[in-house]
């Protein structure tokens, strides 16, 4: 993992095609290392979430090449390596287990990163009518002590829910994407795969809650 972080730091400082092409062999070597890590992580996740057993690194790992067609940032490469582990492929609406290695900004995540309006409404509805079950998940010490919700919230409680609902804040999120920031040293110590899987296992009840909505709504 140290080689991965070293390469990403150098790439961040030299984000251009000439430098990347000159260091392509180095990239291919760390890409292979990352793929091995993701395969081992999939194997470990499958022990507590068998639905992930058919996922492959080829499906899960994102390309390092950026899509710059509609971006003001024209740097050609991502300065991180990432993978999303979920059944149905990257474009599936099902919950995921996500890992991103980025010097100084590494994190794990899960839940739902893509939400169309119909699905968002259905998930809020399930949270509202099953608030005690949902609170049991998100207020559990393991979850609350390691994960926070990513992104912005609506200022007001979305319609049709009452504004004075005691747990209204859980209905305001635009995305239901819990994330857990970790230091670079998390990936350079011992038992990296085991510790990564343990951190992601915390997401299992949350992911099951979300996937129930997906299965009922799609």
C-alpha cells in the first residue's frame, strides 16, 4: 500500500499525460496490487454479505482516467484509487461498500450514492414509518462512532412529512451515503483486509435497510 500512496502523491504533483506515460509501468504495478486488495476484500465481505460473492475486481475498480468532457478541471487522471462493491454493477441502485485510497483523504462508504426522485421518496417513507428500526441502525455505537452522512441536507423537511417530526433530520438528507474517513496509516499497517472488512461490516444493517426499499420500489 505504501507504493500506492507514493504513486498517487507523485501523480497529484504531475497530473499530465507525459508524466503518466513515462511512469506507466509503475502505475500498472500498483494497479495490480490494488486489484489484489479488492479481491481479498470482496472475499471477506462475502462472508457476512454473500450477495457480494459474485462481484469481481474488474467490475468494482474504477478507472484512474477522468472523464473531462463536462468538467472545468481538465487534469486527465484521478489522484485516488477506488472501488465500489455491490451486486448489479456500478450503475445499480443497490447499496454498496466503497473504498477510496487518496493521500490524506482516504475513506470507506456505503449506502446509496445514486438516487432518482422516486427512490429517494420511497426511502424517506420507509425511514419515516420505520424510524425506530432506522434509529437502531444509525444510532448504534459502532455506526455512529465511525460513520457520518455525506453531502448536504435540505433546509426544510421534504413534503409530505410533518415539520415537527422529532427525527426530521433523518428525512432531510439529499443522499443516504454514510462515510468513514481513515488516515493513510490505516492501509499501511498489519491485517489491512481484515480491518477494512470490519469497518465495512458496520454498514451491513444500513445497506440491508436501503436494499429493502430498492427491492420494493424498482
